[in-house]
C-alpha cells in the first residue's frame, strides 16, 4: 500500500474513532462516584479491590449470579429518582438498585462479608468517592427481627432514616460520616445507605452487612466506676482486688496517682476508717474491738488494786 494511502486510511480511522474515544474518556470520571468501604458495602467487598472479602463464598456466588465482576463498584446509581426511592426500587432489589448489572448483590444469605458494630455506639462511615458531589446521605438500619436469609424489602426498613448528613466534605478521597446508632439492634442487620445527589440527577444505593455486639448501656463499667471491697479489719493485697480499667479510658498519669493510694490501703500499718455509706452513722468494728479491750484492761486493773488492799 502506498504511503499516502496508508496515511489517509489512518487519518480517516482516527477521525471516525475520535468522538467515540472522547466520549468514553469523558464518561469515565462522570460514571465513577462512590460506595461505602467501612462498614464495607457488598458491592465494594465483592469488587476486585475487595481483597479477602472478594474470595468469600457469598461474593463468589454474587459474581456468578451477576455474570460479571463488580469492577464498577462506584457506579451503582439510578437517575431521576428525586426522593421516590420506595416507588422506584422494587422489593428484593434494594441492594442492586434494581439494576441488572448488580443483581448478584440481592442474594438472600447470611454469610456476606460484614462489619461489627456496637448498638448505641457511634457509627463512623467511610464512603469512598472518586469524584465530589453535593447531596444528602440517608442512613437506615433494618428493624429488630430482620431475617438476612430473606430478600431485603422496604418493609424491613423504618420509614425514616436514623441519620441524615448533608453535603459533607470530600477528604482524602472519601466522605466521613458520623452518627449515633440505635441501641435496640442485635445480631446481623443491614445498614442501607441512600446518597441523593443535588449536583447530579443520580441517587446511589448500597447495602452494608453489619453485626451488632452488646449495647453500650450494658457494657462493662468505665474506669470511673468504683468497686466496693468487702468489710475486713485488715485489708490484704490481692490481684483480683484491683479493678481493670476499660481500654483507653484511663491515662498513665491517673494510674500512677492511684498507685500510692493502693499501696496505703494494702499496708498492714494503715488505720481502718469507718465509712458512713457502709454502716450508717454507728461506730465501726475496729472501734468496738478497741473499746472492748479498754474495758478488759480497766476491769483487770481494778481487781488487782482490790486484792492488794485486802493484804
């Protein structure tokens, strides 16, 4: 082929492909927005970036049902919903947003990769995003009694979210959301996140499987709580007598200040002090013992004096 003909053919091909390539390049960033990475969402856990989670049985089943990988984990969005989430997204398809490209996320099973939370504690969500948008995040938790072995439906979620966050700042590639968790959840639940954009017509949906541990109100007492020791004339040091503070709740300086007091309490030469909270306003047992000893000494002395006078 002559050189001029080859150049002409290449130029025509480039001219024909340039609009398509430009369109794909422009569409790439616009279609990449975000999803929760902590608590980990199903779509991110099962994506090629999910690491060990992506190799879990649930994720393998999701990919098989999907027919493809979840490489576009940040693009689970539906346009023009405008707050009509319950009217737009069908029951049983909440995790996929009703999109066939993500249908594997709707599988009803109880072994999805999950994140452990504490009921009544603080949720700190990391919502990774590849492009900033304004909008409102709405956070829902499934109702008590939720059954993860059944498809997720709108009736599993309360009418109102437990938290809403509007226009958070995008910091280091993620939105960081903080909210107070309900205190009446136990076991495996679903954290359902709706991100309704105000800068675009899109709404994003995500499912994060979570497992609740013991509620904060029923947890171990903080370091400020005192442990009442049993009454004894002479306290003895014991390893079990020293309360263990909660992790991170007591500083090193506080522990060092408490050491002299513990040493004084353990010393056999220390003088027991009566406590009004233990025995009311009456005298303590050591005081009664001391009084009895004094009576015996006085009685014995009086008897000795009387015996000497008789002689």
